[in-house]
C-alpha cells in the first residue's frame, strides 16, 4: 500500500476539478485568483482511520470558488451552477464522477457547501463565492 501525502491528495482533487470548463483551478491558495476560480484549501487531518486490514488518512479540504463581483448576475448564476447537485459545472457532481480522483485516493466526497460569501482579494477587489467541504480518504501509515 502506497502512502498518499496531503500534497498528492490536494493535487489530485485540483486535477479532478479541472474538468469544469472555463475555470481557473489551483491545488494551492493563490494570492490573486482570476475569477471564475477554484482553489483547494487544506483542513483537518485524521492520521489513522481503521478500515479493514489497513489504515487510512482522512483529509478534509475546502474547495473555494470565487466567481466575480457580487453585483454581477452572471457571476451569481455561475456560482449557482457550481452549487447544483448535478450538471457540467457542479462541484459535487464533478467529484462524485471519480471518487478515487484518478486512482490516487480511496474515496472523496463532498460533505457540504457553505453559504455565499464575499472575499477581498489582494488587489482590493471584492468577489462572491462559496466553499465546499470535501472529505478525502487515502492510504495511510
């Protein structure tokens, strides 16, 4: 069993999200993302979850979407598409379509999505977005 590092898991998650057309995707936080964008934020880690004969690492990631200025109706519609349970731009459906993230992890699933939020970028611009909580289980120590 090959151990999956946190960086491998977050990069696999970002690679999966790249299938959402027309979106900048980063496995790491960007100083000044260009909306529409998705970035993966590391969260809580559970070092050993017993599963059958082995142990799994539990990684909690946030997928943060930023879509445009809050007053832009088009940005709000895009955020709605990301938030839908299904569809070509749905974050939940994207991850559910390949729960192993290209065979890198044992499973990944979206647990929840936050309320709509505003974010201030380093440039001073304010954008609207949302965050999805994604649990990833992968081969551990």
